[in-house]
C-alpha cells in the first residue's frame, strides 16, 4: 500500500506539467526524485519510461497520420467495405458530434467512419483517424446511443494513442536515425518504407491478433463514457452494448487472448460511470432516425 | 510492465486534454487544415483557413477555442479550435508561406511523410490506399451537423 501512495504523490506533483513535450523531462525528474529518495524500483521504471518517451516525442501529428493510413490500407486488404451512403453519413455525424464536444487534440485529417462488409462483430481504429465498424457490430446496436457507445470507444482508442503505443520504441529511433541527413533521398525513403512495414506489423499484432491490453480497453471504455455524456448521449447505453457482446460471445473471450470479457468491462464501467454527469434523457428524439438510417440492417 | 503502465497512464492522463494556452505563446497548426472563425462561437462565420505548421501567437484561449494572431502578419486575427494547435514546432514543406530554413526542411523529412508513403506503396502493391483516400473524402457539412444536433437534442460545444 505504501508504495502506491508514494507513486500517487509523485504523480500529483508531476501532474502540474502540462505539455506532452515535457513528458520526458517529467519522467526523468520523477526518476531522479525516486532514486534519491530510495525508491529505486520506481526510479528505474521512470528512467526507462523517459527513453521510450524521448523516441515517441519526436512523432509529429503528420507522422501519426501516415502510420494510420498504412494500417488502414493494410486492414482493407483483409476486409471489404460496405457501401451505404446514408448509413455511412449517419455514423459520421455521430462521430462528429462526439469529437466536436471533446476537448482533446484534433486529428491531423479528422475522423472518418467506414462500414466493413462482414458479420464478424468487430471495430478497428487507426492513428490516421479511420474508424471501421463491421456490419455484425452494427446489428448489435438497438438505438443511436448504443451506436454512439461503439464509436466513442474507438475514438477513445485513437485519442489515447493505443495503436501507436503498440509500436516498439526501437522502430521510431531507427526511423529517425535514418533521416538524419539533410536531404531525404530515394534510398532513405526506401528505408523508411521498411520501417513503416515493421510498424504496421506491430500495430496489427496488437490490434488484430492479440487485442489491446485490459488496461487499454478499460481506459477506452472510461473515456468513451465522458465523450458520450458531453455530447448528450446516455453513457448507460455502454452497458447495453456489452451485454449484447456477452450474449454473442457466450462466455468465450473470443478471438483475443488478452481482451477483457464483457463482464470485466462492465465492472470497470460501474466504477467509472460514477464520475460522469449523466445528461438529461433525450433518447426519444433519436429513435425515428435510428430506424430510418439503419433499416438496411433490419 | 504494470508499473510502467501505471506511471504512464497517470502522466498521460494529465497531458491528454487540450489545455488553454497562455497569452503570448507561440503555437503552430497541428492539423492538415484549420478553419479560422471570426468569433469564439461555434456558429461563427469562417474567415479563412491555415495549413499545418503555420505559426501564430495566442491572444486569448480557453479549452475549446483560441484567438490567434498570424506571426507573420499581426493584422490577421481570428479564432481556431484549441485542439488544432500545438506549442511544438511542426514543419510543412508544402506550405510556401511558412518561414522555414534549410535545416528545418531537413528535419521535417524525419519520420513519415507523403514521400515515405509513396516508397511504401511501391514496395507493397497489394495495399488498398485507394479505399483509404476515398474514406478520407467522407465529409460532414457544418449545416448537416447543426441540424443533426438540434433534431437529436444533443449538445454542441459549450453552447
């Protein structure tokens, strides 16, 4: 217990550092403080974090965008898109409402939602702002607020940079070393292309094969609740979606090895939802249009 | 690993939200194109647009919106969304109006850009970039958004 208090105090002290650019300095500071006060374990962890952070600090919004595009282009070799322009517009409108109400940093080229033509129940998102939702997942939503829950969860993964965190730190430092020369030659770009390939591989292993960690899934659910409430959507609809997912999965943890079960996610939400201000219930206003836009799904 | 995650999460959480900027801070546009509006309101008239990397000085700022002054022309003032700005210098080799030195241009080549993507496409011909380009063209117009929010009794910004 004592150690947790120490970590908490250090965190509180360092929470006054606002910008991402000072994260490395912060971690190095935490490391020095921890080491000098006898908390070597925390000290070495913070120092390790500082070197990972140094590498990721150099990633610009544009870099994130191009990585995201590479991931999306790869995903789309595995999945076909589902074309329905009015339902697509509907999903993008919901996404826009959620992101406009968010105080977080914007995406380089905005967010875009696309449907995938498969009955598999799944959703994916990239650091390029691309959000993919399968027909199978869409069928699970009974109303607009439930749809908003799915989209909000994906937006949260993007805002929390989960796909980028899947990329091994060494890949970034390699890529940055290669562009140290004044002019980026064609040969230089070919090297970068290889790095891109490796990075996409890292993201795929995590996003598609293993699934994000439990902590990352819980964090995304927690942030999604706020995104929903700030837009006027009912965060309690998150429960509905998870209960539906549980029915479908029938107690299996599905494809993912580390993915938390719907039950575990529900437990996390029980906790997080206490801190969210539930908006006034306006769901009836969205009922008709939900049926209109999703009638294809029947 | 868990400890790293804990520290990271605590610190990341504090850096996640677009915090208002102090008056006089130098900021850069961190998105491809940022709309510049006449006033602070979400519904205000759009008076221009600024490209990635363009430099501004902060006049006034809150969590959602920031009033900025173009660094190269102090008569040009307008409001942009706070989330589209960054204190960290970003370079845009395509922005002919950005004042960059040769060093800055070389630094901007670091990491991934359009050129790197073109090289990547060449060595991976099965990738579906065409579809990605199509997806990025999906647009939600301001008017559509406003009526969607109104009809659905949802919220938009602080209004």
